[in-house]
C-alpha cells in the first residue's frame, strides 16, 4: 500500500500504462478523492452521512460528468474506462 499520495498516483499511472485512454484513466483518482472529500464535508459540516454505495455512485457520476465535459458525451468510452478498472 502506498503511504503517500504521490506513491498512489505513481502506482496508478503504472497500472494504466496500457489503458486505451490515459487521460480518462488519470481522471479516476481525482473523482475518487473528490467524492470522498465531499462526503467528509457533508458529514463534518452538515451532519449527513451517506452509505458506501452512495459514495461509490457519486464517484462514478462525477467521473461520467467530468468525462462528458471533456469528450462531448462519449459514454461508450466511459464504460470502457470503468470496465478496465
């Protein structure tokens, strides 16, 4: 297990070396961390705690949203990226 964020990103980059679309592959850690950060803020500041499944769903929805913004609704490729995880 990586002990630092930089180590996690480096190992993620290595794992995605053969990914079809490296740009989308690189967006995945950011969407995971953003979803966790939003969940943390929701719990700390609003007293709202979501289930793990809801956090996962929020992460996937965020990834799809960001990819749609970059790639003009190319959902087939987004599904390919999710399948490669």
